[in-house]
């Protein structure tokens, strides 16, 4: 700070500083969209620091105008506000600073008790062609190649070489529709782009020879160059940042008690708003942000995540709009106690031309107590809402307990504590009892113990795996999730104790709600309750309104499923210890409820009760191999296929108190599908044809020709006390048929 400014600051009394606002124009900032205002803004920040020292708090005002910057860093300040209606815009690469575009626009380091509001923040990424290249695809392409480039050469020809400078880095990429999409030239050691070392007109020479051959078309589908993620290991305030920690709009590192609101942040190579540091383990642990509110911002055109929360806690994300921001609209990674509510997350794609391989609405990656409530999530390329494992292993992925871990324990006794990091969080994987712990100290007792917090809630046996975290103790509630382009409405690939309640899930491409394992993680203790699902599963395949695969302890209760395209209503594959009850399933084009074995695992200990299944084009309730089932109190009306309730290879099960009325061909059918139906009790069911049944899809007449039938070599079953209008038909041995009441058909 110069002497005049210092004297001016000192002249303020405490009372005047209560309302002091440092105007960046007073320190030389121009705001004309041309002048580099970095130095002037840094002078204003120095004045802000002085004002805080005198008064305890102060504000920095960014007035109307476009202020070009090389990246602004605010470090170690407390009790301040940055506000205004002006725009901070990142400078484009220039000869004296060719890597300026690798910076964040605004970085906050080690700050506490602050507020950022009202700003426009622009990454100014190099998109020299139109962002929207056709009606369906927009991509962060800097320029197309205008001539083919051969493997082994160092030269490429672009549309306008004057837009680049020597020292700038670029990625060279194929159209990703050629050579199986594997064309890409970057520095593979650190994923930096290739440095430009010479420019002659529109011909650019790169630091290395190309490894691939590139086909030029001058349009979508052809080769191109981009400045995406051209930074790695940049040093900022003592922090070493990876490529995803640069080229952000507003980036907070180790910041606490803050608010970011009413900002418009757009055109970034990475994330418009980011908290924490990713992938570099020691920096990730120490970059935690906490007790923040991110509200009413508009995040547009990023490439990674709209609002990215890494390894942080107690963050509220409220009322934001995240559109076309890349891999995910709002993403919480390894973060705990996060509230994501009342946001709009839409049209998120990984915008590589014609290779839109991902793009989710809202994501919880291995976080605990993450609440995703009352959001509108639509038109994303992949999944609407996703819960998946954390990508961070923090040095450990497959350690194991060397002794039992008792209730209220604070020590992990391991085969080895090698790789464990102080302050990192890990999960003991134990089905529905899985839980996460933070390392508070690493014991030197033979290198086999780690002290953790909090105390354990469950007993864990010796041999349980310790490693990456799954999403845990979280909920998805009250969201409208619709029209995802190529994925599920809600997808859980690793979730423990998750509730999915009262969501409206409509017309998503594959499944409405899908629960599946991933990379050794098995979801468990999932409650799917009170949701409305309709029109999902437009794509053919293993699709359903609710699809559960190889999981344990899943309760699907009180949902309404209506109008499912090319799909089943509720499908369990290799699921154990679970329940399907109180659901209304109408007008599916396949089975209403379907259980089957998968990957060598049989559905076991499943209760299917009190469901209303009607007018499905397939069977009402179908089971292909299942043990220890209770099928009770269901109403099956006017279902096509082979009938109302069809059980194949079912054993040790009870089928009782169901009402099977006017289904096609069969009311209840037990059959051998490679495994005999045996040791089952079929009792107290009402099975009849009231003569009114028609097929839901075309209105054709259906007749329930048999009431209860054992079709193949089924044995040791008991069929009793049923009310039927066609005599029970049995095949096989040792089956008891008794006390059934035969009534006249309608």
C-alpha cells in the first residue's frame, strides 16, 4: 500500500470503518474489458486488509464494469465482504503470461467469516468457434484443425493462429468418432497440454511429436485443439494444485464460515464454484472448507462440476441454477453434513464433441449425511441423482481388520496401517453396518493400529475390508427428476443406509431408480418409499422403474409406478433380506414385479406383500428361482403374459392371502424352470376370473383358464384353503391339496 493510502486508512475512526467499503476503482481499476486491472485490484485488497486490521471488518466493492484479471488471490483475511455488480474476467494467454488461462479467476485461501455476493465471474475460456455447434451438442472447442496431422509430426494447422501465443499449452484431440475415440495428445506424465513453441501464420509447432494421426473436417466430428486442463502442480499460497484445482471461477481452500450468493459464474474450463482441493491426498485433507452457504448463484458452462465440494463439511447449497457445467451439476465428494436443496441442475454434459460420455445432475461421492432435497433435475446426459464411492482412497483401499472391532471402539486393528493418513476418512465395509471413521492418530504398535473417531456404532468381525468410502446415512427426498438423456433418474452404485422418499421420477432413459454394486461395494439398508415413477426406461435392456441388483436389505414400499415403457415395474436380481410392499404398479409393458437370480446369487428372504399390480402386459408377479419368500396380500388384476402370479424354481416359501382376479391364462402357476418348486405352502388365496379382463396395451379380451396350477415336476408342496373357480391342477409327487373351495366361474 502506498503512503497516501496508508495515511487515509489510518485516518478512519472505528465508527467510520463500521461501514467502510473499498472501491476497486479508487485504486486504479478501469473496468473497460481491455485494461489489465490485476495490480489495481491487488492494491484495493491491500487496503481491505488494512481496514480489517483497524476496524475488525470491511468490504471490497466491485462496481459496474468488466475488470480483466490474471487471477485474484485473497489469502488469510477474516471478517470481510466482496460485493457489487461488476465482472471479474480472466485474461487470455499473452506473450508475457502464456499460462494465465490456467489460473482461477478468484481464489480464497485460509479465510474466515466472509461473504461474496452479486459478482459476475468469467473464465473466458478459448472457444473461438460457436459454443453451440448444432442443436444437440455444444463443446469447449478452441479451434478445429484445418489440415490432417500425421503421427510423428510436431506441426498442426488451425483456423486462426493469431489467437495463440508461444508458451501456451493445448490438447490435440481427434474427433472422437475416429479410431475408436482414442486419439489424444497431451503430456501423459502430468496431463498438461503440449506447449506451443513456434507459430507461423496458422501453423503451430508443439513441444513433442504427435502420437496419433488426426483427421481434419473443420467441423464437429473432426480433429480439434483445446486448452482444457492445461495446468498441473501450480503453486498458490503454499498449495500445490492439480489440474482440476485450476481454471475455476470462485475457488475456496481451507475457508470457514462464509457465504457465496447471487453470483453469475460462467465459461470455465473447470468448475464455476469449487471448495477444497482434489486428488492430491495431503492437500485434499488440509483444504477442508466448512460452515458455508452457497445460494442463488447461476453457474453456466463449466467442464467439470457446477458447484464442486471436496472433502468439506457443513455446507448448504440452496437455490442455485447449474446448467451445462460438465460432469456434474452439484457434486459433493468425500464431504459430510451437506444440504443440497431447491436447486435446478439441468443439461449437464461432458462436452467433448460427439462423445458426451457423462454428465449428472447431483452427485454424492462417498459422503455422509448428505441431504438432496426438493431439487429440479432434468435433461442431464447420464444420471439425474447419483450416489457412488469416493474417488479418493487416501492411500488405502483394501486393508483389513486383524481383530474384531467392538461396539464403541476407537481403534482399527489392522493387518498393516501402512498408507493411512492423519485426518483422512476411511470406511469399514460391513454391509448395512458399514461406517466411516476419521484417523486421529496412527499408532506405532508394530504398524498395525490406527486411532479413529467417532466411536464405532456396530460390531465388525475380523477380516472386514477397510478403504474407500461409500455414500452413507444420506437421503434423496422431494426431488423432481426427469428426462435424463442416457441414464437413470436416481442411481445408487454404493450406498449404505440411504432413504429415497417422495420423489417424482419421470421419463428418464434407462431406469427410474437403480440400486447396484460397484467395484466391490454392495449397497445395503436402502429404503425406497413414497415415490411416483412414470414413463422411465425408454431404452431396451435390463430396465425397470425400480431396479435392484445384488444388494442386501432393500425396502421398496408405498411407491406408485405407472406407465412404464419397454420395462418392468420393480425388478430384484440376486437380492437378499428385502421387502416389496404397499406399491401400486400399473400399466407396465413387461412384468409388474420380477425377482430372479443374478451372478450366481438367488433372491432369498424376500417379502412381497400388499402390492396392487394390474394391467401389466407381462406377468403380475414373476419369480425365477427364489428361496424363503413370503408372497402375501397382493392384488393381481388383469395382468397378461402367463398370468397373475408365476413362480419358477421357488422353494421354502409361503404364498397366502393373495387376490388373483382375471389374469391371462393362469391365476397362480408354479413351474420348473430348471429348479423344481418344492416345500412351498399356497393357502388362503382367492383365484378367479370375473370375465371383465382386457389387456392393458390393446384392449383385447383375456381369460384366466386355470386358477392354481403346478405345471412340471413340483413336489412336497401344500395347497389348501384357497377359493378358486377352476379345480387345482397338479403335476409331481408328494403335493397335498386340501380344503380348497371351488366356486362357479362368473
